[in-house]
C-alpha cells in the first residue's frame, strides 16, 4: 500500500460535515467555533443529573440497555464513558472493556465471550469497543481472515436483531475524528510522559492506516446500519460538544420519569457495650500531607 503524507483521498477523512458557521456571535462558543469550558461544565452537570434519573428509571422499569461505543483511536470514546460513569452507580451502569481474547475464546463462536456481559433487567451496559473489533481493528490490522470478516458482516445484523427482539435496547455510537485532529491528539500524548501510555503500537498503525480504517467503517455501516439498531455518528473534533451531544442523544432515546428515591431518615446509633483495643496498636500510613 502506498504511503503518503499528502492530501487524503476524497471522502476518506472523517471531517466534520456540519460547519460551525452558526456559532458566530454565540457566547457559548470560542472564536474557533468550539464550546467554552464554563458552558460545557454547566451543561455537563445538568446532563449528568439526568443520567442519574435515567439509571433509576431503567432499574425501576426493568429495562435492558446496551450502548456500544466504537470509532477511531483518540476519537473520544473513553472521554464520554468517563463522564457517564462519574455520577452513576456501577451496579446499574456497567462498563465492559474486554482484553485480547484468550486461546480458548479464540476457538469459541465469535460473539460468545460478549454474550455473558449483556445487560440483565434493570441494567445499562456500555461496551468500550465490542464485537465490532472484527470488522474494524481486526480487519484493518489483518488479525482476522477474509472469511471471518465476511461471516461477521453476515451474522452481526441477525445477532443484533435477536437482541432487540428479546427486549433489549441497543444503541451504537461511532466517534469520528479528522486526520489532522487525530494527529494533534497523538502528538500531544507523545509529548507528555504521563499520557504516553495511551499511545500504543495499535494506535500508531491505525493512524498510518487511516484510509483503510475509513474503508472499514464504510463497510461496517453498509452491512450493520440496520433499522432495529442503527449507527449514530458523533463528530468529535470538539471533545466538549461531542460528549454533550452523545449524552443528550442517549437521554432522548427514553421517555423516562423522575423516580429518584426520597431522602431517607438516618438511624440513631445503637449503643453496645464494647471496649476497643488501644489505637496505638494499629499501623497507620505516614502523615506525609
């Protein structure tokens, strides 16, 4: 495959199609058309409060919700997941980020290791990358055979239709980032030692194979953008707006009610005859701060 640092082939770049021309004079945005930090933080707090209401509604109604996050490296999947989980309960809103499959898992039906992590009643399960590894990362990196790739494209839509027919809500988000923005983010990680761990060999290869990843996305959408479980694309060159837009869209998928529990009355202490051992017998961490 020819290597080039010149212009990308037409249509290969995940550039933001919706321009920010309407932001001129809008005090919520910077001159570059990106959300200001103060507005972003205020709006994020409001949306996080709504997420807490949603989680209680899902639990109250016994709903089964699966949210899949996919996209290019550094596109912001982890950022939005972090904001979703900051205020929600890990008993209701669960994150699944599976490691590389074991030798035993590689011999199983491809979807098998994901099935055990699917939501039960009253749960929201988020997949940070999912079975779509096969049609994206694995295909781009030649980790799967052409036959395995084709079989995935045939079986995945049927698998997801089965999930929906079983009563599960399936939401799929694809985070897009332009070539220039991805490069800026990778360069930023490379310059900061504390962030360099985020820059893996897979990320470097994915950046080199940016065009092939565009091909993988287009093929994935062609086969798996189905009516029962459509793909929703999140333009992510502006991290702040992408986070708010994604969370807002998730909330809009449910007609939820406020079933937050009422404040509880704290119990009084029960007095029990007891003499504790001397405190000096315990080992404390050094008081450095």
